[in-house]
C-alpha cells in the first residue's frame, strides 16, 4: 500500500506500469524467459489475478504455465508448489524463483547472474540473490555472506529489516540486501522443505497432484489449503546448511515506495520523473504519476510525489514515502480508500461490473467461499479470504446456488454447475426436513441449530431452482419447487397470503421474495402453479401492502394486514421500496412501481448518495446505516424504470461497496460518517450483486 493510489487491492503493483509502458510483471517475464537454457515459464498467483496474468502475457506474446493458489499461503507454499510442478516434469530441473514486482533495468546482467547461480544450484546449493547496497536502507532484510564457493558465497546469517544505525553497520561489514529471489534444484528445495517445513511440502505436492485445468490455467487442489502460512526465509533459508548467496552489483529495487520509484525512473534536467500526461514549470526533484485520462501540472514545487489515479490524488514529501501505508490504513478504517467509480456512463458501468464479477468475484467465491472439507459454502470470508466459522443460514446456501446458476445464464465459462451443485447438495444434506422444507440454521459441522422453516428461506430455494430450470430444463428442479409450494400451504393465512414463522408473522418481506420466485418460475415457463401464485401475490401487494396515500410499502402488519401497531407499523426501508418497484414493474404495475421508486429516493442520504437502512412514515431516518443490498435494489429499480441519472448514481455508489478489502470481496455497511464497517464479508450479499449486474447488462 506504499504505492497507493496507483497500487490498490484490486490492482497490485506488479500489474501497473510504474516505470515505462510495461508492468513490472511483464518486465519480469521478459527478463527471465531469455535466460540461457530456460524452460517453460511457471507463474504462481492467486485466483483473483488469473485474467490479469493471461491478458498481460498475451500483450507481450508470451505463454506460461499458470498455477493458481485456491487461497494465499505465503511464499514458502507458493515456491513449494512451483518446485513440485517442475520436479514432476523434470526431476533435475533448476528453479529460478523471482518476485514479479521488482525493477531490474539491466536484464543482461541479471541473466548472467542467474546463469551463474544456476551452476551453483546444480551442485546442491540454494542460492539467494544478494544485492550490493547503495545505502543504509531500512526497508530490506540483509544477508551476511561467508566463505567463497566459486561464484557464490556461503551464507553466515539472514537478518531482519534493521534500524538505520544498524543498517549502516551492516553495510560496513559487507552485508548484502536480501532480494527474496532464489535459485535451486526443485528437488533440493523440496527436500529442504520436507526437512524443515514438512506440512508445507506435503500441501504443495497435494495441491499440484490434485490440480484442475480450465481455460489454460491450473488451479491447485484443496490439499494446498493445508499449508501453514510461512515465508520461505523462515521455513527454509534461516535453517538450511545449503544456503549460498551470489552478490549482484547491478541496479535493483523492489519499488516499495514512491521515493524508490523516483530513484529508478528517468528524469529531466531538473530531476523530475513523469509517468503520464505531466507538465512542469519551475519544479525540481518531483515524481508525477498521472493515470490515463488525467493531466497533472506543477508550478515551483520540490521533492514531492504527486500521484493521481483511481479517483484519488496523493501529494507527499518524497522523504516521507514510507508513511503512505499508515495513511492508507487510516483511509481504509474510514472507508475512504475505496475507489471512485472508474466509469462515466452506463456503458462504462457495464464493463466495470462485468470484469469485477467474472474475473474476481465468481472465481473467488467458487474457490475460497466453498467449504471443501465439510461441504456447502462458508457463511462469510475474512478480508484475506479465509472462511469464518459462523452458524450457517440456509438462505446463504440457496443464494449461492442461485448466484452460480445466474453466472451460467450470463455466459460465465467457469465451473458454474459444480459451484451451484455444491450448494444444492449441502442444502439437502444439512437443511432438508422430513416435510420437504428447509430448516433455518445449522452449525458449521452441519448439526441443526434452528429447525424452523421460514417462508423467506424457502423463497430462495425456489429462486435457485427456477434459475437452474431456466438454464438446463431439468424437470427435477420443477418437482422440488412444486413440493416446497405444496408444503407451504400449511402456512396459509385466513386473511390472505402467508403467516411467517418469526417474531413478525405478518410481513411484506417474505411475500416479496416469494413473489420474486414466482415471477422467476413464470418467466422460465414453469407452468400454471407459478402463474397463479404470482397473480395472488401481486394482488396482495396492490391491495394490502401498498399504501396509496403514502406511496410506500411498510415492513410489518397486523393479522388483518392493516399497519402493525407502534414503531413496527411505521418502519419503512428505502431498499425495499426499490426492490418492490423492480418486481412490480416486471409484473406490469408500472404506476405503483414509480410511486415506490419515488419513496425509495426519499430515503437516499444526500451526502453519501446511498439508500439508508430505515425511515419512518414521514421519511425521517430511523437508521442512518446504509447496507450494500439497498444500493443494488436502487440500481435495479432505476434501470427497469428508465431513470438513467439515478441508475448511474446507483452504479457509482455500488462500485464503492465492491471496491472492498480484496478483489471479489465487498463492504456491507456504510456508516453515517461515510466509513465502512470492517467485518467478515457475508456471502448472502452475492445474490443481490449478481442480480443487479444481470439487470445492468440487460439494460
């Protein structure tokens, strides 16, 4: 994060052109493929970066074996996986392991050093590339070189990042910077991992053995997930007696902060380095990075980094570049680091959301979101993609089945059927009751916690079955759905509609989602059952839920479908006004839909542009919190009603939520102070997101 705002979670620094026109990853790939005797290029990366890797390799006419980690397990596991793959294809193969985000301007000198290190590796050494320091840098670890062994030297010790005075003493003693690049026989590296970190080696071998291939890339198998998170330095290099170092005398930098980018960049006669459209007047020793479509001009400034990218502008003293990370941590806590929407119209929004969905979210939740040990899907993921052991709501599993069925309908070429089936199998195994309905809640191990069957939850099973039936026309899905509807007849309420099994038995929300499922089945050609149910629920909404005087739909009602007494009857949710508007517009009730849309708009916070959680009948806020799902409904309703300005505004606010803690994750709650709540990312929101994107792409 020291290279913010150009480098962000969704676009790490190796994929951006910091110096020149090519990215650091592209420069690294070109540098290593030309090493004498080089075999196939092997790239190990996270699942979220598959598309970026393929795109950037194609741009420089290179191919590679891409191994995707199902979840990040640190450098030891990544290197072990690469070595396991190499050993399986060449038992004597030498691995030259290089980071993809380093800047090495003299590619020829690097290749010569790599070739020399490879010769030492043939003799059984694990060679680290040690850089001759140009100054007492506190951002790097150091290597204490020992006795010469040909062109390499044995390693006396690896030392951690030091303080400034200690770094100066290291340089005086002849220490080298630890570049984090290694050269070794794959079999030797694996042997040392088996000796010092056997769990890492075993997990990597299992991951490679179980790897599956799709669209030219291999995703490591579930066994890889068992690898402990540990760096290669801690796992092997600080323990092995095979460690050697080759001193590098050429320029090298990991470009860890903007001052390093300035130092490595070409400069004009006044010491200014520019990337993008930049104009200087009387400025000296500055670094300017202007993203495409932006122009930065300076007058009389000195020693600054000015970076304009992703809707953000950073102005920093070059000498304080290392402090940018602290700044970004503070911005993240306030939710202000999220990107300003990188589009200016609906066409741009379609492209942006489509990339986010297909390249990041769908692959991530199909891999990290799935519980590969116990079945089904995790209730939530942490910011680093780890499953969170929470009680599992039935609705999350049903919504994930729906999400991946929708992905198939939208033409996603990934494993949508397997992903949807995983959820369906778990639904039947953990939630299905003897009456054909699904219970509400189970423990992570599948034991029942709440045996009640909510209408609200059954609606999402019906919705998932409708989407799957629309796609593959399997009559089994229609049979399962009709069995649920038959079982729900016992929930019938004498005054019309259904009585929910909850603290609020007479509510609009459960009926709204049952109506959504009925419409989906009707549109999929499900038959008379769904035509009748959709018509019944439409009439209930028109005559019982909708308040013609107020132009809104309440949340809770009394047994005769009059407003519930007290605060319950006064509660309105702007997000549900939008959601009902979208559904009623689909059913042909455009006039009521427009009234509801107008009520939803009254629940927008003018400062944040977001639909807040709840208001009263006078549209005075009850809760200033703004949930993600309400923004998806704002977008859907605006699109179906042709409210183009509102649609663009909704897309922009939704993009903020989706620029979450990592690609494919999102924020769920935006506080009144415009900061996001830091919390596990619940999978239940994916249903709202993919529906909104499908509506957007159909607009």
